[in-house]
């Protein structure tokens, strides 16, 4: 992982637990699988900044048996050779989904209160603001929230939305109506999701088939005044038509990810009153990283004790993961 990051994932208590399970040197952080890497390593505890565990790396790690990823997706870290060797691979992606869902829940509530444009007006006038008497502030009662993608984050968001009196729609080609109902949502088509939702939250992985999935046509289906939230991957949304919709003021947006990331300094989205841009902070931050560190310790313990992995990653899952 990136040197120094290990101390944010593992505090003294967690490091002590790791020392009780394996021989580990917390100061020995690998940021390159070069000739100096120890050939007797059996377990790699990884996180953001980990170099690719490709065939070259695997050749230098003949005793490697497990990769315990303390962060999210391993898609761009673990190469196909790991699966060929039969390595045990785990990830904290499901736990990293929780803070993303929490962030998105807050964004949904803000969208219902029209915090974005009202804050801009309030700051400009700096006096008691006369709120509109029409339905331009929809509120969060009996509104409709559309969740695009039943990923780990999408499912966590659906669960959290249950505390609100809202209708929850979900669109995902891998989901069936019964499973959606069990989650607490109604399975709908992609078009219906955008037509019916006052808020659409993007939680689809970035795959060839999802690149610019949210295009001009889908955006045009959204009701006037609706809000698009994206905490997934920027390129899932085509930013050219999105920029046009936002510049016109017809839609609002809360974007934690963009295309490119960050946006150019002269992009109009930086200054629009109906847009909030955040610097990719929805995932685990601060103390939330310790939750991922705790999960990694659980995985190491299961490995040492000969038990199945707690949150395994399979080669098949890589095809549809973020």
C-alpha cells in the first residue's frame, strides 16, 4: 500500500492482534514488487496504492497464499495469475460500501430539501429567505428515489432509505423482482427509473457496457428539478449532456466522482449553484479506515485458523465488479 497508510488502517490494538497471528513488520511497506521483495511472504495485506500483483510479482512471491485487501475493489490489483495459482483473495469492499451509502443518504435528504440552490440564494441575500410556496421543495415524504445498480453500496443505500417515508426503485439487470422486494425496493426498467424518480443515485460499476450508461436520453427523462447523485464512477455518466442539463438549471447534481477527475479548472460545474462537487470522499475516511483494518485482521485470523474467508473475492466476481 502507499507507505504511511498502514497506520491509518491499523491502530496499536489491531497491530497487536496481527502480531499474535503472523510474523509481521508494520514498517515494511511494499510499494514495488522488485527484486528486493521477500520471497518467503505468505500473506499480503494490501490497500490503496498497492502495485499490481501480476505474473512478475507472483514469480517473486513463490510462497504467497493469500491477498487480504483492506480497501475496496481488487480489480486493478490482482492479475489473472493469482486465480490460476489458486490464491485466497479477500476484500473489504462490502464494508467500504457503508460510508458511501451513508454519504449518499445525506445527499438524498439534501436533494429533497433543495439545499443546493437555496443555499446559494441564502448566501447571496444574507437575510431571511422567503421559501417558495409551490412544490419546488419536494421534501422527503412520499418522494421517489431511484437506485441505479444493486451493488453492495446500492443495497446498503436501499436499506438505509427505509428509515425515510420514500418510494424506492432499483434498476439492475442482475436482479429479479422478488429479490428487489426483499431488499425493500421495486424493480423497474432503466427508463422507468429515470422517469419516476425525483432523485437518481448511481451505484453501477464501471464496465465497458456501463460507460456513459447515463446518457443524454436518460437524463432527458428525469423530471424537472430532479437530482442526480453519483458516488460510483465518473464515466458511468456522460458529462456532456449532464453539463447541459445542469447549466440550464433543469436538474441538480451532487457529484463525488466526475469525468475527468477532477474536472478542469474552467469547467462551469465548479460554480453552478445547483451542483455540489466533493473530492471523492464518500468512501472510508479517517476513523472509518479502522473498520477496514478490523476486517483485514478477521481475514488473517480465519486464514491462520484454517477457516473459510469472511469476504472472499472470486475470479467470476471480477467481471462485474467496480
